[in-house]
């Protein structure tokens, strides 16, 4: 309180008036002005939604932008023309499905590509030497696929190999690979006809390119869909493979869009930098590589064979958009526009030329450090070594700490030690509580929808992803609205502190991810770099304590790029993962994965600015409306079938395999113990068992405890969740011949009591055969007629199981004679062979649709499935023996 006097100084006799001013009252009024809410709830909500819509439209446009193909088709030009490649693709597509062993694959597609290549060879100038090699391969190898070690055996697979050899150059060659075979269910236009057509056009251009220094090998392989076997035949048996040092592998798990760079090798990883600097339309994220190599994505490519068996360095590229059509009848010409081929062709042409240039790949820096790479909206790709990335990340961490220090220095003036500690603790803990709330709310919604039978509502209608994004957003903003506030700080000062707390959270994630060696830490670096730079600049230019509103506005503007980048990644991963959810099997609830992804995306987009809710006048009614909207959407998904139903006949189909199977189980003496016939129904997604229960109510779960590998003709985790529907009529006799097995016991000792025994098999059957071998306790499988030492693939009731998968490309379906697959197994037993020592099950699978003979009953059952189901059919026979 202060005393003041009022009067006229010139009049000394005038009585002075004394009055007092209440300083506390003045301070209260000043603080009320400073704490005045500067944002209204409804306009703020509308503006925020508008900004998110604009950013989403921008990233959607950039993510789907493709180059316009040129109209000119003059064969003398040296640039890529999609129209010519499209002509080759149409010819391939018109052949229909081309599974290994079919006439379409082994004769028609093989001859079509040979003709196209011969036309190029005959028309080429003598700029480079060019040679074509028709390779037929047989062999075997062990491949670890999804933690199952399969022995893969193949016979008479075909490859077309072409080499462009510069007249003066070096021996280290570049390999370009595609596969022209398909699955039995579809024509495989994108998987992988598109890339083979692109390679034919590249061959036409590069054959007349004068500046090449390294040879370029084009491998059109005829057997990828049978677990990568034809590429193994090339790597291990073709003489040109010895000089192939670099590989560009091309594949697809979708249809259309850009091809994405999603795998690299540790050796010569600088090729990523070459790609980034060379191609006109770079596209790829290293986080995708880390996810793919973690095994989360249920797929693999020939790239693995070239890397692991051929010791090659290189890049793996694939089309992934519209994964709904992957391995279905819808993978047709309607899904692929010429601009898709143009994008891929321009990138590959530039990359192949650069890699073939004399000094392009000679830049080996002697380190095996991998590269961090990511594209910025498809316009530019950033690439740097892992070591450089770690150094840069630590610089960003230090800068972030410095910017936080600048802000807190102004916003915590006058605090005592206790206030300061509580203030800082709240800022540190609150972001973690917020993200936990977002995750838990989304997981709770996922659990509830699954229990109500409404999981995967977003599968055919991706708008329903907003249910999880909205739920997470509501949780984030609600928690932020109830942050405990330090009373001595104004709302604006408190908001500045909490924004720094969020930045500190991302900075901590960046530090931990960098220390863990995760190259995907670049995502956290993007989240921290812009706001920390803006905070530093604002902290130096402005006093955050005097102008907090201006500081907040500048800080919010700096988040535009990180938020747009997060939305870009969210759209990419939604495009990839949502279709994959349709083939994860019934044992996985994909809503948990999608809910967690949306929660993290919402936190990265909304959470950074969530503390600004403190500046909004009466935010709780708006939050209540947002929560009510999320609840209404959840109720709509459950109650309104057209909104929440996952599937559609046009595109997003539900996948099933239906296999008409005959089974026969023999006892130790060779007599028939049990036989039956039924339909094996393979459920590919979470909703599969519910659909089967509705359309095949008598189906039961496969009995995996009683019979080796469930007594089923398929392997892997899907067999354990398959359904079995017993029927009376066996499958119709198939064209390729009766399935027979002849086993010959070779007693090496000659006295009938030898501890070692060899069983020789001569199997006559279709193009796909599988053998399960499971020794009894005290018996060991010691050797076999295949490559490598026997390794168990999995276990069954505690016993090792060896899985041998055989593919043939030269049977009757391909126009050849009936062949016999011969092999032997050698095992030893501690107790001799007067009792059970080993289980052997042989399964025969007829999968080429054109060759299948279906009984009327089975055809009626197939037709009874709903129109929105994609049903892949096959016929199988299972013969189980005990020796």
C-alpha cells in the first residue's frame, strides 16, 4: 500500500488530501487481463479440423501423384515409354493365371517373353553385346520362413536370363529381377507382370545405351510364388550369377501407385544414397524396412535369396497400394494405369544407368554402416549414414534442451523451489499420461468391437479409421484440459511450459531410439527439429514471459511440417496395413494394431498442441461433443451393418481357401487305420470363423493333437485355425494321375537288426507335394537326399517335425509326361525298427484351377459362399504312414 497526496502546491495554505491505493487490487486486475481466454471453443475446433483436412488432402495428392506417360512410341528414343511396356503387359495379362507347372507359365508366358526379347535383340544396334540364356533348374535348399525351416525342393523350373555386356567395361554386373509366374487364383498383372513389362522396355532402351560400364543382367524368373525357388536356381547354378554383385529386385504386394524402396543391404548400403540422388521420383521410408524385416508383414521376396545365397548388395522395390487385390482374381489390368509403369520405368532407367556408370558404385567408403533414408512427400529423398544420423540426432537433442531452457527461464521467474519442482514435474509426466490415455481408449474400443463381432469395420471402409483417431483425439484433449496448473502462472505461461514438456517427451524418445540403434529414429528427429529450432529463435528474439501468445503462435506454426509428415506416414501405413489385415489369420485381432497406430498418429498430430486447450474459453462442452461424436460413430459401426461391415464384392473381399481333401491314415503294420473325406476351410482373417459358422455350421476345428500336422495338406499357423467339414463323397480323380507312394526299406547291415535305416520314396503326383517327417523319441533323422543337414521346421506334441515342400514345372499340366519324385530319408533308432520309429505324411495338392476337376457337391459348396468372399479352391490327398 502506498500513500499519495493531492492538492495545489502553489497554495501553501491549502489542505492536502491524503488517499491510499490498494496494490493487490491492481495486481489482481492485471492478472485477470493476462489470464483472459484468447480462443473460443467452436471456432478453434472448426479451424483445427479445416487445417487437418487441408493437410490430409495435400499429403494424399503428393502420395498418389504419378508422372504423365509420353505419347511418342518411336523405338529409337532413349527414354521410357509406358505405352510400349503396356503392350507387353496386356499380352501377359491375357494369358490368365500362370502358376508354376501350368501350361500358361511353362509354355505361353515363357515363349511370349522370349519372343519379345528376341525382337529386341534383332533390332538392336551393335552398341553393346547382348545374349539370352534359357535356364532350367532343379535343386533344393533350406529356407527359414516365419520361424519354420522348410526344405524346399524344385524340379525343372525355368528362367529367362538376358545380359547386356558393354564392349569395354568391368565384370561386376547389375541384376534386375522380376517373376512372371503367378498364384493360381489370379492373373498377376501387378504381381508381377507390371515389373516384367517394365524390364522388357528397359532392356530395349539400355541395349542401345552407349555409356554403360557394368554388365546388366535381366532375370525373368519363372518360380517366385512357390517360396522363391527359381531365383535360388539362378543364384546357385547360373554361370552369370558369379559376377552379379548388385541387385534391383522388383515385386508387388498390391496394385498401382508408386513403387516403394523398402529393403536394402548392409553391404554397399550407399546404393540408397545413389538411389536418392538419381531417381526422379524417390519414394521410401527406412521405418518400412525395419517393419518388413521384423516379420510383421507376412510376405517375402526374391531379394532375400540374392542377399543370403548370392551375397549381393542392392535394393528391393515393390508396389503396395490397393493390397486388397493381392493374389486375387482382381489383380487385373483395371488396377494399373500407364502412369504406374511410367513412374517405375523412369526411376529404374535412371538407377540402372547410374549403377552401371564406371564411378557410380565404386564409391565404397569401407564401412558397413547402413543408411537412413526417407522421402519428403515423394519430392526429395533424404539419405545419410547411420553414424551421421546418430551424430545429427544428438545435435538435435542438445538444441532441443537449449530451446526448452530458454523458454523456462522466462516462464518460471519468481517461483520458489517447491513450485518450480512441481511445475517441471507436471510438464514432464503429463505427455506420458496423455499418450497412455490415448492408447488405452483405442484398445478399449478395439476390445469392445471385437467382442461384439464388429472387428475390422475399417477394412472395406477406411473412413471408419476416424473412430480410433477421434477417440484418441478426445482422450488427448480431455487429459490436457485437466492438467493440474500452477496458480502463480498465467494460462499462456502455463501453456508454454506444457508445450516444452511435450517437446521434451519427443526429445527423450529421439535419444532412446538413437541409443537403441533404430534408424527409424529419424521420425522423432523430424518431430523435434522444427519446434526446437522455432523455440530457439523465439527465445532469442522474444521474451516468452512478456509475449507468450506470440511465442505460442510461432511455435504452433513450426509444427506444420512435422504434422504434415506424420499424416503422410499415416496414409502410407494405412494403405499398406489395412489390406494386410485381411490375411493375418483368425488368431490376431488387427483392431489392436490399427487402434494403436491411430492413437500414436493422433498424439503426434494433436498431442503436440494439446496444452493450448488451456487458452480456450469453456473447452469442456466442445470436448463433450467430440466424445459424443466418437461414441455415436462406434454405435453406428455396431448397429448399422452397411457402415460397419468389413467386406465388399467389388474390392475388399474376405479370403478363404477351400480344399476338397481325401485322407488316409495307416498304422504301423501298413493297414488302413482311418480314412475320411472333407472340405478344409482356411480362415485368413479375424472374421473368418464367424463366416464359416454361418455358411458351414457343421464345420469343426481341425484336430491337431491326433494327427501329425493336423492331418492337413497345408503348413504354417493357418493350419491350426482351419476348419474341417466332413463330407461323404471323395474328390474327383484329377488329370495328373493317381497319387501314389512306394517306400523301400534298405537294411544296410543285412541282419535285420541294424540301428540305421534308409527309406526310399518314389512319389507320383501333381505339381505340389509336401512331406512331413516326425521321428518318435529315440529316433533321429540323420541325413536325406536333399541339400544340407536335416533341420526341424517345427514341433508336434513335443516331437521334431521336418517339412519338405516340392514343386515341379514339367508335369502333365504343363504338357509334359507324368514324372516321379524320388528321394530318401535315413534315420537311426536306439531301439531298432521292430516298433514305431518315424511318422511320414505325404500330401498331394492340385492347385492349377484350369486343370481341376470339381465334383458337383464341392462346386455347390464353393458357390454357396457369399458374393463378398474370395474363395481359392484346390483338391488334395493326404497319406499318413508309420515306419
